[in-house]
């Protein structure tokens, strides 16, 4: 009965943490959102691409269509490989999309849940590690709603990191117990994290790659304080190590078997991505200590520290907050002090294990985030930039995710050290520090940057009623500075799911030039010939998107024997490509 009561309390606490995390995430995201148009407001470019991607995952599951045979970039196949699948995020939006069919609503909900789940997962990890709820609250807030998380929350897959803290829990249990269930749990969590985005696949690998040797090293250096097999003597040690190797191999094989089908389509297309300007998106020390341009307390912090504000563009602003940095430095000091005294066995071994682990992760992740070497000595990121397929990773500053992750763990350790002074001191400190941290992280962007409602043009409702083989929407923005605007058409296609020529992603198909020439020549006779060969049988012209209102294009289309006007709604025109005569 006592065990049952304890389990019930644990479940109740976990549920309360999730609910409170959602509330805090929603509150902190308010300045960056448009809650008055929650189901229709979305920012241009990548957010629309992601909204379509999540919706496509749901559509593919619900209809049985092969995942990579997406309806964009027609006639390229596998079309989804020209972008990213983000299945590890999209599957969680399936119930909502099945009920509403609203891609923007699904994106908006998943954005809030990403930060909330991060906070809840980090809270649960630290709650198992350190005494009291204070350190867990501090870590959860940092990993959930600190400034870097808020600023780049629009890239939902990059901030969907809730599996990392849970992965550490299962890895530690496996390391201590060597049971199969923990290696299977670790493999499952790794897969869930890896399938969010390939950036997170690499970061999950870093999380594991740092943990395993550090766990072994800590067991060797401080053998008296751990139950790890390395620390034990006797005839069972060889058997335990054999079992460890077998479990590690089985877990790795399981991960490869599950992830490979999602990775294979990208291998053939890796050479079409073109050179990736990674240096432009590299972080530096200032990225973490300088307030960003939209920080609520930015002017005050600048006056106090002398640090100039950092522009948000190119994902190079990852201000952690002065309070957060101070707590993390306290965690580092706590680890170093404990490490010096550990041989006496006077302090908890887990503080040394996790304090050292998060310090190593912070160092490694920061090194990756600094990007490739432009001259002189090589950097950590060169290991990725020179590797096949991984060279497509063009934003090294996204490794700041792991810097925030490690900072959250170190700050929790620092606050736990503060708790040792006394309950009243820790209560006062928590009461003062939490609001200060939230104020440091608060983002106040210009009102003009808030997401605006984007309603699908009604002409696409007509498309959904027709037998359309393939469709192109004009103007087509591919190979232009405004290429992200093609994501508008991807989002509009969620109302009909017909194949469309338009698309926006990280690469281009090999037949791009031929297809682009066909659609951009509309409504000329050669355009009609090429469209027929490609199987493109309908064209939507959005005249308002042309500087001149597409007057000349429409005049020629109306008089062309190759095209027939099917429908006109407002300033949008739907044409059918007629059969050759």
C-alpha cells in the first residue's frame, strides 16, 4: 500500500509538472505568438514548411501513402528527402490533425508542447538526482523557457528535446543494473530523439558518447562510491562485461534498424544540397553572454555589464542570463570541490557523476557550436563538416541546445549547493532567483514580427473538388531570394493534397532546371508542351503576388489555345492545361 501511495504521488506530481510547464511555456511564448488567431496565425518561411511537414506525416499515416512520396517538388521522388521528415515531432500532432485537418493549429500546439515537455522532462531527471524540488524547478525552467528556447521555438524540431533527460535516466539505470529493459528503453528514447531532426540525431549521439566513457572513468577514479561493474572485483566481472557488450551491440543494432529507413533516402540526395555556409551560422562566446536585441532587460544588462546586444539573425543569439550563468558556475565549483574530496567517500557519487558529465557536455557542445575552422587549427565541427551526409548540417550554432541542456544541469547542482546553507536561505533565494531568471529571458519583439493570420485562398477549395494530376502555383519562387515563399503553397496544399511542383527545403532535385523552365514560361506554347510531358495539368496564378498584377500573363493565358480558365476567385485564377491538338 505504501508503494502504491508513493507511485500515485509520483504520477500526480508528474502530471502537475506537465500542466504547469504548459502554462509557463504558453505565458513566455505570448509575446512571440498571436493567440487571438491561434489556429490561423503563422510566420512565413520555415514555420510554414514545418506546419506542412507535420501535417504530411499525419496524412501519410492516416491514408497509407508512403512517407517519402510527398506531394511537393513534383515530379521528384522521394520528394520528402529534399526537406526533412521530422517524424519524431509530427506523429504527436496526428490526433489533432485527424480531428481538425488544420496544419497551422497543429504547428502552434506542438510549439508550446515542445518547450513544456522539455521543462517537465528536465524536472523529472533532476528530481531523481538532487534532493528537493528547487533544483528541479531551476533546471526545468532553463531547459524549457530560457531565452534561446524562446527565440528559436519556431524551429519546433530543434527545440523538441524532451527525450534527452529521459535518455540519461535510462542510461544510468542500465549502467548500474545492466538489465535488458534499460537498454531497450534507452534505444527507444534515442530513436524518438533522432527522428525529430538529423541535428538532434547527432546531438543525441553526443549525449551518449560523453556519458559512456565518463561513467566508466568516474567508476575507475572513485571506485568505492559506485556499484558500477568496473568498481567491483570477483569472477562475475567478466560475465558482466560480456553482458554489457552484448546489450550495447543489440541496442545499437536496434537503433540502426529503426532509423535506417528514414536515413536512406537522404544518402542519394546528399550531393544535391550544395555547399553549406556553416561559418555564417556559427556561435561564439558572445552568443551566450551578450543579451539579444529583443531582451526585455537588454538595456539594463548592457549598462551593468557593458556587453552590447546581439542580433537574433543567423541563430547566433543564445543568451543564457546572468543568474543562470552564476548558478551554473556554482555547479561547476560544487563539482570541482566534490571531485577533490571524492576519494574519501563523503559526498554523493551522483553529484560527481552528473556534475562532471554536464561540464563535459557543455565544453563539447560549445566547441561544436563554434563552427568549422576558417583558418588555423581545426575545430570540433570539422568532424561533421567533412563527413558524408553530415556535411549538410549548415547551422553549427544549433549545438547550443546541448549547451543549454548542460547549463540546466549545472545550475541545478549550483542551486542544490545553495540549499545546503539552510531551508530558509534556499526558499528566499528561489523566490528571488526564479522571477529574475524569467525577466532576463523575457522576449519583447517588434509588434510587426508577430505571426499574422494566413488563410488558404479559396481557389484551393476548388482544386480539392477536381481530378488534378499535378498542380503548379505561380509565381514560383524557386531559385530566387524569396524561395521561402514557396512554403505558402505547401501549406495551402494541405487542403487538397494534390501533387504540386512548388516546394521549399534544403536541396533541389536533379531535374529542377527543366521543371523550372516549364512553369516559369507560362503561358507560352513551349510551357504547355513541357507541362504535358511532365503531367502538370493545372496552374494557379496569384495575380497579387506579381508586381504588375500579372496583367500581361493573364491576358496571354486567356487567349492561349493551350490553357482554359476553370475558376476565378478574387485575384486568384485556376487554369487547366488542355490536351495537345
